[in-house]
C-alpha cells in the first residue's frame, strides 16, 4: 500500500485523536502507506496532539483559520504525493482494517472512486431523515447508484480528485459533492460495505444547516453538468400548465387568459435559460478538463 495516502481533516478533535492516532500509526507502519492530518484551525489542543507525532510516514498540516471540512480535505489532496488517497474522519468511528478492504476492492474493480457504505448501521433518526432527503434529491437529478453518498470514507485517484476539487465546496457538503462530480464526469464510482463504531469523544459538527447547504450545492453541480435536468421540467410544467389553463377560456370564447400567457412565456424563458446554461456549463467543464 505504498501508493496510498490517508487524509484526515481534524477540527477540535483532541480527545478523539489521542485514542485514534496510535491505531492509525500502527496501520501506516504495517502497511507502508502515508498519512496526512490537516488541523483545520482548531481552537482546542488538536495542534499540540498532532505536533507530538514523530513518524516518517506522517505529515501534519495546519490551517491558521478554520477553512471547513472540504477545505481541509482539499489541502490534504493538494499535498498528497501518492497515486491513491483515502479520506477518513478524525473522530475514530472508522476501522483501519476497512481501509485495507476498500483499497483491495478499489484495485480489483479498477475504480476511480470507492465509497465506504454504512448502509444498515443504526443512526440518529433526525440525521437519517436528512440523509434520505439529500439522497432522494441527488437520485432525481443524477444517475446515482451510490447509497451512502456522504460517507466520510472515500478512496480515489489523487490526480482525478485534484482536478475536480475546485468544483467542490469547503464545507461538509464536500463529502457529497466530490462523489457527484466523479459520477457526473462519467468516472467509475462504486461502493463497498464498511463498519463504523460509535463516537466516544467530542461532538459531531454536522447540523441542519449542513443539510440545506448540501442540497444547494447539489443543485449547483447539476446546473453545472446537466442544467436541463432542472430547467426543462420547470419549462414543460409552465407551458403545459398555461396551455391547459388557457384552453378553457378559448373554448368558452372568453378570449386569451393573461395568466395562461404569462405561464407559457415564463416556460419559454426557462427553456431559453436552460439552453444558455448548457453553453456556459460546457465552457466551464472544458476548462476543468484542460
């Protein structure tokens, strides 16, 4: 596994890292892989815990201010020198043995990204509902075949990820969006089961705001890669609605309904906006691929 780097974004995880780091260090030593931990402007003693690590296969990076989960992962990807990279969380919920199983699956399937799926594991009902809504919206807008799109354990080719991270947000939505970008770019994205253990230290930073931000970024990515997925249904709905509403006035010989005409014209405008968005999206996609 000398061609693999483990990337961990860490924000205020001093207690979790104290218990999780020894397991990680044993793993990288045994498997001869690299480890990058990005301290994302933590306000606790996370920096001190990480600075105490002295290992030739470990690189510790520090953000002066909090850049967000995605911002920390991006820093890790930019500093990664191996062919493959895998992201895991700093809270100690991931088993290091799953890194090996995902790595083996990745190579066997010749994948571009493999997502560690937590399907079947119990979780907070409130968070489960939020994830379900996000997953449903993503499936409507994209040909999504991944269940656990927001899993923190993702393995990918470093060069491909480095090319596309500029399209991803700096917040927690990065986790979902990076997978959606790979899928939108027709990369081979698969998932394989992993196990997780309960968080024993610290608190989760994911909130309701995170879910709304994720949905907003999903819409942004769809508009970038396939804007007609959004504009065309709205256009068809407005035009058909206007026609059906206006027919009853024409049949009754009451002239043309102003509301029906406004609906039809709005539908045509949305369609034209979709065509324009398609052209702009094509230009931006080409600039990313260069």
